[in-house]
C-alpha cells in the first residue's frame, strides 16, 4: 500500500534500491546532496547535479525537465553518508517562472526496483521559493527511512546549498545553473497561485524560552553545533557509533545507546537525544497536519452536501454526513497509526538511552548518581529538565544544553499555568522556584572537577534560607549567602571586577597574570527575590553580568516574578529577553527550533524523600577540602 505523506512525516523504506520520480509541470533542475548525520554536506563532491550527475549510490538527470527519474542505491552510498536530500530548483536565465508559488505543486513518488510505489508526496504551500528540498532519505539505527521535507528557499539554490553547510554555495549554484540547457518553458499563468498559508519548519525559529516570543528574542537550537567544545575540528572522520543489531523481517533494528556520531560516548548520547527530539517534533507535526487535513476535508464535504438541495432532505442528508465523517475518521486513524508506530520506536530508544546517560544528563533518580565520584573533566552539556507533547505522553525528551551556558537562566516564581492544587499560595511557588535553582546549582557543582565551579548566592531578605540548606549545610558555597543592600553591592562588585579583569587579560593575551584574589573558577550567581534589595546601580551591574559574564565564565540564575519588577517598565526588558525562562512546575512555554511546537517543560527536581543531593554534595565538599 502506498503511503501518502504530508510535510514532516517519515516512512520506513523496505528496500535500499529506489527510483524517485518527480513531476513538476514546468522544467526544473533535480539533484541530490549527500550529508553526514548532522546534515552537513562536505564539499561539492557530495552534490549530484546535472553537471556531475553520478555519485556513489546516486544518479540524477543531466538537464532541466518537467519530469525526472533519480536512481538511488542506499547500499552503495559512502558509509559516512546518513542523509540524502533530493532537491529541485527553477532554472535561472530563462523566461520561465522564478518561484514555485507560480507553478503547479511538484509531485514526488518513491518506487522500488520492481516498480512498486512505496510513498508519494506533493510539495504544496509554496510561494516565493525558487529551490526546495523535496525529500530526505535518512539512516536511523541502521534503518533507512524517507521524510517528506518540503523545505523551500526564497534565496534559490545558493541559499539551499549554504543551508547544507557548503562554504562556496554561490559558486556551486552558478556552476549547476550553467550546466543546464532547459527546453522551452511551458506556458503558465504566473498571476494565478495560492498564497502560502502554512509555516515551514525553518522559516523562522521561534524562541524556545517562552511562548509567544517577540521576534528579537534569542533562540535555543537552530543549526546545532555538534563539534566538541574541548577539541579542535578534525578533518579525519569521527569514530563510528556502536553498531546496531541487524534488522529482521523488515523491522527496525533494536535501539542502541550512543547510536550517533561523536568523539566520545558522552557526545554520541548528546547527539542521539537531539535526534530523538527532532524525530518526535517532525512525526507530531505530520500527525497534526494530517488531522487538520482530515478536518478540513470533512468541512468541505459537508459544505458541498448542504449546497445540494437534494441532499438536505430525507435520509440523504444523514447518509452524506455519515460518509463524510467516516472518511475523516479513516484519515485521522491512519495518521494516528503512523504516529503510534513512531512513538513506539522512540519509546524503545528512550528506554535504552535514559539508563545510559551520564550524571550531567541523567535524572536525579537515575542509577548514574549511585557510586558518584567527582569527575576529572567538565561535561559538554547539562540536563535542565524534560520536554513532552500532549500526543506523546508518557514519552519525555531530556532538555540538554551545551556548556558553558550561553545565556543566563530565569526561574519564574510567578508562573500562572500551574496544575490545579499544585500550590496553595505564591509563597509556596517562590519556595519551589528556589528549590529548582538549588537543584540546578547542585548538579553544576557535581559535574565539574573540584574547584573549577563556584556558586554564590544573593538572598537580600533571607527568604531562601530553607531552600538553600543543601548547599549551605554541605559547605559548598564560595561564601555565605549575601543579604541586605550591602551584601548585594559587595557580591556584584566582586563579580563585575572579575569580568572586567578577565576580559582585559584575554584581550591582552595575559590570562595567567590575574591578581591572586580573582577566582578563576567558573561562577554561578543565584539571585533570589529579584529586584528586592536592588537599587538602580545594582540593576545596571546585574544587566552587565547577564550580558558580558557568560563569555568569561560568570553565569546568572535569576529567581524572580517579573510582575515584581513592573515598576522599572521597559528598562528590564532586555534582561528578561537575554535569559532562558524555566519554571518550577510543568508549564507549556518551550518551542522547538524545527517546527515551533509548544512543548511542556518539567524541571529536573530531586524526588521527594531522596537524599541523593546531600550524598553528592558531601562528595563535592570532601574533594574541595582535599584540594585546599
């Protein structure tokens, strides 16, 4: 049975030898890019196009045409290739259309070697785009799949190739266009087209810190840098991931922890988690799109039935309604079945990956924390919590962010979207927000070598004393929590001076000549009940630390209710926008960088009654004593 795909949907490929047929209505260029697991295309030699139509495992047409057939043998592509992108582009230098919105929607179909149609996809909803990635064949867990991508580029072929990671994209695009000699352009009414009323995955990356998000706010994700932060870029290929067990009977291979590229198991697990995040994002997008289509078709069928006077009377009306509802339920059921299939695979992968995560990535109830010892090297990333979508419960994806943190964190003690009965009053919510900050500080201390990470606290009114006990009781703070206006001033002056001196030392190439009283360890500043105890000068210093601190190892965790700072008006808006918002309770405010779903965030809290944090911080304190 042929799979009718919608944008973002994937489908397993039962064979590795394929023929991809394309029908565009007007002459177009067709080609393919061979990318690694991250989607990066390493040079023009990995691009099949009319001027170089044959690569290992891929053959594309030699000229522009309205109909194309591409031959693909996935067993013959290089081992380092994990993604094959099929692209289309409108020729330049002709009198033909310059955007896909003015031509019929391109149709694609994937066939097996015996001519059996496996899947088809119509790339609809285009407007100003002059080039697009229609399909992507990708390898996950040793199994090849097809994804209906439909990603368009208004900048044409140069923008498409640049997005694939090719540094000389303009030159290569010009060469590709220069090798084609399209036939006469088919007559077409350029003024007749349907406006694009759908958002493509990468049109605009929504801010994952909050929803809705102003356009100028920073984003999490986007193009992910998979290079290791502590190693230079290498020209040699990375070590291969662990081999997955071969699939049998056409079923996906059993999932394997660390089944991704990377220089270490830590890096492979990080990349694998991000791969799961993207897969869940896109399969959910496909499901929602299919259900929307089914609902739209139901409305259209009912409208057509009501427009026919004969169908309004007697039993005909009920029969038409029942038939339309049945069609809608069949379409929605097929979409749900595809989603459930993907969720089952991702759940199986999660059940293998979660127990293998190192402490920096693991939940507090993970066995990774038992037998904890202070590490010799800092981690490459940190778990801030979990993310989930309503269609995929109980599957949760770890929220991992790279270290050092590029942005400060804001733990919102004024969150309003709380589960019913979670907190009796705002005081309890503020307490929970501070406990969230303490759990985060404990994790950061635990995953860094002794003495390489320090935590300071500003608690002007002493309201966080109870929540801070795990840190103060273990004696792991760099200094007692600062209270009162004088304490606020002293800590901010100390950290501001550190930022200034380190910046000057780095610029002058004299990083080793810092004064003895400057703590070179990375610093985390927790500020409770902001802006209580802050005057205008203190707020200016805090904004300076938020902007300049991360680059030189000073990071900020702000525990605050934004409403408490309303008196400052727009003065603090840049501060809030520069921080990544977290909540002490589950809250739907994160947006992924691919589609922009609203994800529910859950903080990484310590289970009730657990003493794991006290045990871990005891080890940290003992290591600090030995170091002195």
